[in-house]
């Protein structure tokens, strides 16, 4: 069955027009930053004072949010693509700011910043000056002035964290999970907001694997990152009291944008990014997936366009038959067919929009002429939307690309842990072994890294059990350092050796045939573990070289 309707994406200001088909989307997002210790410390001084009076700036910002995105264009393209009903709140939210269910603040609470603010005083001052100059921070205000302007407010300790492996680069985190042990009615901002209320699509390892597994021969992938993604999303004025930044003893700034460490940031930005990906899909660009601000673009050779679109249309029909968009916690996904192992295929795209041959829309290289689109086709749409790609992080189209910490070889259909991740994880193990005891946050970080590596080092799952056991012993004292189980030393030694050894490419997981030998069964219930020969035949048909009517194609 083909697609049921088409929509025209009018690229305002670019005179380009593209006939496309129905809608698509989805994703999820990261969690709030891990709690940080926050000893008392005064903040920095000598911050540049903005030209506009702070109170006047607040009044103007209430009328129009600060964002690089163009609300009118978003509304126009969402409407013309048939996507506005899927993202009904985005145009108005881009104009006035996004709501995040900020709890009411009945009395001002002003804890000190983290000691790192004092340790990196010059960096802190530069950050404040930049945020004030860009207009994302409004201020400075005294406590009396700010309470008069926005009412009672709450600050969250600001921390400055050096980025690993990036000398001179820092991450600024508002610890909205502070205080860690609240005394009613005092509580952290994050503890009173359910981030799962803001679901979105995102590409997991399994989703990317399935997508690549179904690509036709000669396909390529490219990477693009959105610059300061969370900071591009404006916060509604009603939410401002919960995101006030303490500058000094009695100096404050209002943060008017979403930030790293704020629970809903990932989901709210993720939903916006999903809408942007859908608009690009409506323009014929794709397949596309993303993890937070990190987007991966796949492109296929033009000779496979018709066949690939037929398979996408069949998958779109299958997704509709299976109930369409699903939500699990903070993740939105689309259900495909059952896989040979009994699990259901999951997608982050409902496959409604077909790909389009854009190769004659602008001058391009001989190599780009072989494919359906290039970077300029992405830019033609993203420029008018106002999507601020970070050029320094662009990775051009290639048969091999590093994404989610893995190196994906599209030609050979293999995946390995990237060299940078291997080095990072080895260093994490070395750091761990240098200390006898560890708080819960340290266990979670190391466990998360090695669990991530287990996607391509399957045997590693057996060497995570000691860390898993340690995760369970902290109870209600997560900050008290504990001694690791004795066997963890051997487990981490195994990991250290494996990560130091030459990598062995793993075949990209896909719906490959499974032969059932009926080796195990439950005689009492008649339940047989395994799959039938009919299921095996069905799995075989999911291979990319199967020529018949394959419904479950990425």
C-alpha cells in the first residue's frame, strides 16, 4: 500500500519547493546531572553589566523569547507538511518560551555555588559576561529587585566541570538536584518535576543497527551537532523563578533558556529536534536519527531510491497496523514487526515521508551527484528554520562514521567501539583502581561506560556483575564511599585487557535467521523456547537481499 496523502514543504526565502508525503517523528533524552557536593563559597565579581536596564529587558523578553529559531517558519513548514497536529505547541513556545511545569516557589532559597566557581573564577566571569552579552542571562539584580520583578525565586548551585580530554573547555552545570536531602517544604527543582512527562524520540544502538542493516549497498552517513542545543530553547517567563543564577552575595541573573542539569531539558529540546528532523524528512532528506543534539544523516545512491521508498511505505503501513506512536518512560518509538529473537523492532521514525532525489537542486560534486542529497540540501531547510549547526563538529558523508561512541562500517556492516572511547574507558578503570572506596556516582559512571561498551563486546556482560552488586549496597547513603566487592578487581582487569587489545569488528546486529533445535521445553505448559521453522523463514525474508514483499524495512 502506498502513502495516503502528500504535503508541500514551501521553503520561504529560498524559492525551492518539494513534493513529499505524510508525517513522522520521535525521541527521548538525557537525565539531570548527577548531584554534586556544594560547599559554601562566594561567587565571582567584576561581571560586565549589560547596556539595557535589567528590568526593561525582563519586560521585553516576556513579550518575545530569545531563540535562533524562526517561529513563523516553523509554523509554516509544520503546517504545510501536515505535522502541526503532531507538534501543536512548538510555534507558540518558540515565540513565548517552553513550559516545564516549574513548581511554585513560596519563599526564596539561595544556596552558595559549588567551590569550583571559586577555583575557576576567571572562567566563571567569562561565562557570565558571555551569557549576559548574548541576552540569555538577564541581570544583574539584587534579591529585592528580583523578587519585585519575578516574585520569590530559588537558585541552584552552579558548578564548573572541565571537559575530559579537552584542555581549557568547561561545562557549566546548574545543580537543580540540590538540596540532596530536602527538608519540607524545601526541595530541589528537579525533584518536583517528572522528566518523563516530556518524551521524545532518540536513536538507540538497536535502532541505529537496524537502520544500517536495511540500507542498500553504497550508502553513506554524516554527523552534525547543534551548537549549544539546550541554550537555543527559550524558557517561559512563568518558569524563570526556578532558574535564577547566583552571581555574588547579593547579585543574581535570570536564566531565560533551558540548561544542562535541568530535568526536562533533554525531552523538551528532544521534541523540538524531532520536529526539525521531521521537517527535513518532509523535504525528502533521510534517513535521519539523533541522540540529543548529535544528528546522524544517512543517504542512499539514487538507483536504489524507488525500491527503498517502497520498503519505507510498507514499514509505515506496518507501524500504523501495530498501533503507531508508542511511549515508554521518556522515549517515543514506533513498533515494527517481531524479530527472530521474539523482540519487536523499534524505530525512531514512522517512515511516512519518502526520500526525494534532490541532486539537481544545486551544483554539487561528482560524488554527491550519485546520492539523493548533500549538506547543502540540509542547510537549505535548516537555515530558514534557524537550526544552528556547529561547523567544527561536522563529519562529512562517508561509508564509515563514528556515532554514539561506535565506529560504524556501512560497507562491511560491522561496528566497533571507537578509539577515543576505548582510551577514555581505560583511563576510567585506571582512575577507579587508584582509590580503595567509591561513592554511588563513581560506580554508576564506570558501570555506564562498560555497559555501553558491551554493545560491541558481548562477553563483557559477564564482567559487570561485581559493579551491579555494588550498585545495590548504598541504600539511602549514596554519598558514603564503599569498598568494591573483592571480585571486581579481576572483572576490571579483564576489561582493561580487552580494551587494550586490537578491536574485533562485530557484525551489525540485524534480524538474521535463528535455527531452532527444540533443545529446551516446558513440558507442563507446552511452551517451547525457540522459534518455529516458519519464523525462521520469516526472518530470512527480512534479509536485505530478499526480493519479495518485505514489510519491515528501515
